[in-house]
């Protein structure tokens, strides 16, 4: 079922397969002939996320002011203006969508003009449904391949691939974070992740994205501190040059998905003002463009800076701070969740052993005890780097080595390990009931609490 050319939930998808990109695409059909518009809409609507139609160039321009489309199917011969003339004009004011030209005339001059206007494909009239569907599928495949390549290069340039891990740990602090992520994920609410460097703010943001209804759409992470102030506008919002789209910004590449702005406190003041407008209007204006492009984005932010102090000192806009600080999640320090070190270290060891093709090191109880005693000023990132370096070198640093010793001060550590293992085993047998564990061990409940606190349990 369709209403005004827009797919509704009652529509059923056909069994033919033109690729998954077609299913998430938004398409604008522009043709002055009602029969052609209705035919294209009938063919595309069951297979696409959204299809809208325009009877004229003027109506199409109005629709472009209201929504962003992945692809435009455009008739060349129309009463008001030729399709290619309209497309040229739209490119100059800021149209980044790909286009397919449908025409009964495919002379050389038309082909040259179409290429200059950025037309992705021709479909000659008369045509069948499978011909237009194949052309649309090809155009979308190229579009999304360009986007994937661009975002992959962006992530590689920022070292962001390493942040694709899972939010590991079963400590109460991490469980609290998971509970908050589960509550806010279904909403479109802006989320601000705070906490020291290395605590996993981007990992938590990716987890939230994966829990949301945007999980299949792009997650684009931007380190605001890594982009020079004079380039940040074109990197984020895109740029037109000589009347043609030169670069689609990261905001446009993230359309339909989630945009994660890390180190947001490092944004230049001018970019802060622009970002505030984007948050309010969900529209961007690329450099050199006259038209604002509507977007559908979820915004997540992160910082390890004190934003309250930055606002008081005039380095961060107060109105932007209040706009992004709708839902705040504080990421815990690793030293406050030492019970998670076992799981984290084992995961990183497996990850690097497999990725580097090197043997894994033994993670015995003595190693875990020494890891849990360390303060971890660099948090989870420091632990991850330690494991990677140790796998490469084939041994842990001396201060974390787990080689057994039977004399000297290390003998005391061995007794500590025996005590810790026994008490934790009894606790497990009691289902975590500390009072019952204390009764079985013949010690006070206070002793059990003190021991657990010293082990971070």
C-alpha cells in the first residue's frame, strides 16, 4: 500500500533480489507524465525505503528542501525546464544525490552534458521494469561503495578501527553503563559520554548504535581534535567547487545513522556555532552551497575535558553544552572496575594473538594479581597496549611477569593468591552471599568485605 508515492508499512516486498542497498534507499521520481511517474513509483515502492514523486522541476526543488534523497530519477524533456538544465542548477546550489536520466533521445551532446552534470546512468525509453531496477541498483551500489571506502579511509586515518571492540566486563560499574545504554538506545536523544582518556567512550557509543534501530546504518566517528580548524567545516559539512560537489562531508556520509563527535571540547568556537544550528535544524550547508541539505542523524558526543570549566572560561558555548548534555554517561576508570581485568586481558590476548599470528602468553593467577594491583592511569587503552606489546615481544614486562618463584618476597604473593582463590571459590559456592561465605570460612563478615574490597570484587 502507498500513500502519495510514499511506502507504508503495509507494502510487501517482491521476491526478486536487486541488492540490499535498494531496500534502504530513498528515491525521488521527477516526470511530467502521470503514467510514467506512477509506473516508476509502482515498481520501486515495494523494494525501497521511501519513494516520492514530483510532477515538475519546481515541485522537485521544493521536495529537496524538505528531505535528502539517495537517488533521483529524472526525465529530460519536461514543459517548464529540461531535466539536465534543472540538474545543472541544483548541482550549483548544492545537490549531492546521484541521478539517473530517462530519455527517448540519447545523442552525443546530451550524453556529454549528462556526464558533466554528474548523471550516473541513462535509461532509454521505452524500458521495462527490470531495466530501471538494474540501473537503480547499479547506481546505489556505486554510491554506497564510495561511502564505505571514504569512511574506511577516514577510520584508518584516525586509528578508529581499534575502537570496534565490545563493551566487556561484568562489574557493577559496567552493568550500570549497559543499563543506561539499553534505556536510551531506542530514543533519538543526544548522549554525552564523559570520562578519562582510554575508558572506552567510543566503544560505548558503538554499543549504543548497535542497540538502536539505526544499527544497519553508518556509525561515523570523528575526532574533533584531529582535524585542523581551517579544514573542519569542509570535512564535516562538505564543499562545492565550480558548481559541482567536490566533497561529501562526514555528516552527509552518516545520513540515516549515528554521528559520534569525540573530543567535542576541541571544536573551534565558529564550528561550535554551526554545530548548534545543525543540532537544532537537522540541516547542513556545505561550503559554497546555497541550499541546506536535510539530514536524519543521531548525535553522540564524548569528552575527557571538564566542559563546565570550559564554559566558565568562555572556551565552549553554554548553549551548545546544554544542547548536547541531554543524557550523560560517565565511563568508569579501570582501577574502579579491577574485577573486569581478567576478561579484558583474555580478550585482548586472544585478539592480538590471532591478528598478529603469534602465540598467546600465559595469563596465570600471578599475572592477574599483578595486573589488578596496577593503577592503570591510561585505563583500558593502556591495558590493551600492554597486551599487544607483550604478544609482540613474547613476554610480559618484569613488573607483570607471571613466572613462578619459590623464595623471597614473592612467596608472600603466592600465599595471597592461594587465599584469594579459596575465598572467591567459597563465595561462588555460596552464590555471592558474603555472610554465608564468612560462616563457612570461620571469619567475620567484615573480613570478607575488606578482602573483596582490596581485590576490587
